[in-house]
C-alpha cells in the first residue's frame, strides 16, 4: 500500500476532471450575451455533477482496493470494514435458515431458528474473525443521486469520518436538484454565474477534501482498529 502511488492516482484523477470542467467553463465565457452564458451553464451543471460523482466513486473504489490489498485480518480492522467484509454472514443471520436439530419437529418456530443461527455465529466467530478483509465494490452506492446524505453514508460505510463536509451540504443539495431538473427536462431556466460559482467552489472543495482525507486515512492506517478506538472525531466511537 504505497501512499505516494495512492496519492498520485487520486491527484491524477482530480486533475483531469477539474481541467475538463474549467475548459468548458472558459468556453462559456467566450459567448457574447449573458443569456447565452446562463444557458451554457445548464450544461456545466450536468458536467460538474458528473465529475463530482465520478471522482467520489473513483476515490472510494481506490481506497477499497488499497484496503483489500493490505490483507488485513478482520480482528485487526476497524468496525466498518469488518462489517462490510462480513456482509454474507449477516445475510445468513437475518435469513430463514432453520435449525437442523428442529427442522421437522418444530419448523415454524422463527425465534428458535434465529437463535440457532446466532448460536452458529458464536460457534464459528473465532474462525470468522480470522477472515481477511475483502470489501466488495458495491459497498459504495451513490443510489443514482450523490447528495450530501448519500455521501455521508458512503464515508460511514468505509469507516471514515462522515461529517467532514457538512458545511457544503446546501450547495451539493442544490447541485443535485439542479442536475435532476435539467436532466429530466423539468426546467429550462439558465444558471447565473453567482449560483454556478458557489456550487462549483463547494464541489471542488469536497473533491479536494476527499483526496486529502483518503490519503491521510492510508498514511495514518485509519483502517486499523487500534487507530480508531477511543478517538472522539465524528464517525468513530470507542
């Protein structure tokens, strides 16, 4: 898990996405009238959201890959990463598998069968927690709309401080709503330069912040349980 390579990949992705947005933003400024510029910014909003979501997905996926490559034992990893790894175990716990001991004599006793599944979990817990951390890419889920709440959810599921970007929630919520209205043909209204620049600034700050936070998480080994238990920053409880 080479931190220099990790950071370079994040920065490379951030750079080309930022440059693409700025390129088309510069084309907008070459238009003659304010009305034309406002209309052009409708397309810039779509481009901005696309790159905002795309960068978040890339960053989180790269972090997952780095964690998986580390080959951590579940007993050593932070709680969120273990929970993501043991998803199949929890699916079984929540399922309908019946106790083999009472399969025929009392098949409809749901409480008993749940107890049996929990007993199986306890019996095999030492083996379960020797498993290597292996997180599926589908842990990251933008739910088709990467708004502020969904961003928090994904940070939380990866064991990262999830309240980091709360100060930008209003602007990101605006970005998402505008993107949906424009994409779905619900509005033909142009976007003012003031509104666009406010939203763009917040999106860029989050993208830059994710670069820093993910790099710091790798550098400080935030993925290890010993490095998060007892910390009082948002997202972790020891």
